[in-house]
C-alpha cells in the first residue's frame, strides 16, 4: 500500500490531501485539509512581493502538513505553488524558505502547467468531449479549449478573485460605474483570446468562486444532494445570482445561504470574471467541477505509475465504479461479476420488452456492481444501506440524477421499497417516468441475483427472448440443482409478470448444452 500527499499552494487558499493506493491499484481519499491564507494579499502595495504576513500564514499551515506527513510515514509528496508565488518577485526565496522550514519540496508551476493539471483533473472525472474549461483562482484564471477530450488551446491570464478585488477595491457594495469599469477591464483581458469559440459549447468551471455560486444556487433550489461536482447551473440563474450579489454589502452577504465567509469580500470580483466568460461563450449552463489541480496532480502520477490513462478515459464510469468497489472490504467479486453479467444480458436481449434507450444500460451496470456494498454496514436491510452508499459514492461518469437512479435501483432490487421511498429527499430529482424505469431495471437486477442467490456461481449462461405473450429465459447451470433456484425465481415471477404484462417462463439446462 502507498500513501501520497498532495499540496496545492494557491493565491487564496492552501489545500492538503492524502490519497491511499492499494496493492492492487485502487485508490481513495483518506485526509483533506484547507486553509484560507490569502497569500497574494498586499502584493500590489508591496511592489509585487509576497508580504511577510502572508508568508507566515502559509508557513504556519505547511508546518502542520509537514507534521502530518511525517506521522503517516509518507515519502511521496507532490507540492505545487501557483500564480501568487509565480508572479511574486520574491517567489523563489519563499520556496527556499518553505523547504528550509518544513522540509516540503515545493515546485512553482507555470500557467500552462496549471492549465494542464486542471484539465487532467476534469477530463478524468466529467464525461464531456467538447467544452471550454476555466480555473479561477485568487491571482489568475486558466482557460482551455477542449475538443474530443483533447486540450487544443490554453492560456493563463493574471486576473483572479483576490488580485482584482485589490485592484478595484471591490470588497464592499460596488457602484454601477465601478461595476462597468471592472467588466470592461475583464472583457479586454478575455478579448486577447482569439480562439474562444464563436458558438455556444459547454463550459466547465473550477475554483472556490464557482463552488460558492453552486452552493448558493443549491440552497435557493433546496437541492437535496450534498454534491457539487458535475452540478449544472442554467446560465439565466447564474446571471440572476451574480446581479444580486453585486448589489449587496459585505454585511448583507453574511446572510446569503451558501456563501462562505472566507470568500465574502472577494466574491464580487470572481463572479464578474465568470460573468464576462459567459457573455463571451454564451453557454446554456455552467458545469461545476469539484476536481481540478489536485486531482490532476494525482492522476498524472497514478496514470504514469499504473499505466491506467487509456483504460480510464475509454470508460470513466466502469473504471471509477470498479475503483470504488475495490476500496470496500467485501470478498464478493465473483458473485457481483456474475450478477452484473446476467442483468446486462437481460437488458440487451429483452430490448423489445423494456424499450429503454441504451443509456440506461450504464445505470444497470452501476447498480448491479454495487448492489451488495451495504453488507459492509449490516446484512439485514443491506439493499437500503447499499443504496445510501451508492448515492454518496465518489463515482464519475454519471449525472447527479443518474447516480440517484442507481441508488433507487439498488434499493428496489429485493422488491419495491415503500420504506426507502417514503419521505426520501432525493425523490424531488425523479419523475414518475423515472420511477417506472427504475422498477424495470431493479426487476432485472433482482432476477439476476436470484440466479446466484446461493453465491456459488452455478449459472454458466442465460439466453433471453420474448414473444407477444411470453418472456423466456433459458438458464444453463453447471450442476443438476434446478430445484434450488425454483423458490427464488417463483417469488419474483408474479412481480415481473405484473410489471411487463407478460408471462415469465424459465427453462433449465445443464451447462454443456450452452455451447450448442
């Protein structure tokens, strides 16, 4: 097992994470820390040098991280400093001071490298092919154009939430004229980018300002899922939030639900950068990425060491689901693999029966692969526990709604659960049609699990077909134990027949006939 520490020394905040990688290559986050240090504070008044006060704030946090690194016996430390140190005249001397005081080997990365790492963090965790990506920090914004999952252009512009706030003194309520002055300044900076797309494409945002806008939007909507990554905000809603923010004082902002007190005084400058980007690109919505530079640092290391990049990018969902499952100490992989195989066979061969688009196949895969994870909590009611774990799992490649649908499929895989459904906060994300689709997929999962109820992998193959009045499933098993399956499948048959309004018929064969 390996543990690596990652430190992101930004212009506004410093972040520290520890990621554990198992012997087999699965990984999970085991520690995270964040401090607001305002490293770029006072740089304009200090001849573009980091102030002593700002350096002391950073060193204080880094000393703590150094102690944690030693206590965990971590030998691999990946630490980077971004725009504040990069732009400071005394940046090099500060990095030497960090090494001397803490022992942490800190690297100052270029704007291009920062954009590269941010792109890596996003492309590994959000399933989009063509998009504009921006990472708004305290002292700079990195913008990248992505086509077919490849970055074709990047630029780093030295405007950030902290530096713009200092330049225009926009901490408190701003006048109309100051707002217009800031908008013009930002727009002129963006106009330098001749490769910005002329037509609307998806736009993905990274950074604290983006996350705060998402939190404000979620609180206004009373959004039930406590998750920011891959959250979508309609552009019209963003404009409304930004307009309202620019009319508030710092005191009034203290009462805005979702807005961090640490970001109160710099939120105006940050939101105006986002506003001008939205005006330039005209997307229908902004997609929030909770993954960026730190995740990019991790994936660069992980992909190189474990030769994982091609497989991961080929199917992000399968890779992340398998990684999540591998991090759970359950020894049921043979059962899970067989149940998933049978459930997907039913989906593929009974298409004329369920009439669901192919995009639902990935939901059935996810639910099937994770359907027993709740046993880790308690075997009894494990369907409900598995559903909770899946709803909150660190899975990439699904929308929020799709992930909740997977949780409901799991919850229903022992039959429709009124207990799980009653007063469930996530129901607000689902329509009646969604529930119908969930019931169909849950029925396939329930039927598949019935065929390995004993967890002995006796089923070798299933072949499904249907006519106007009958759904037929031929089951090929390795031993002559047909009777042991009878009670399980007889229990689910009435529900299947009611759901599809068709008779379900089983035919049992020894596995040697599966080859014919």
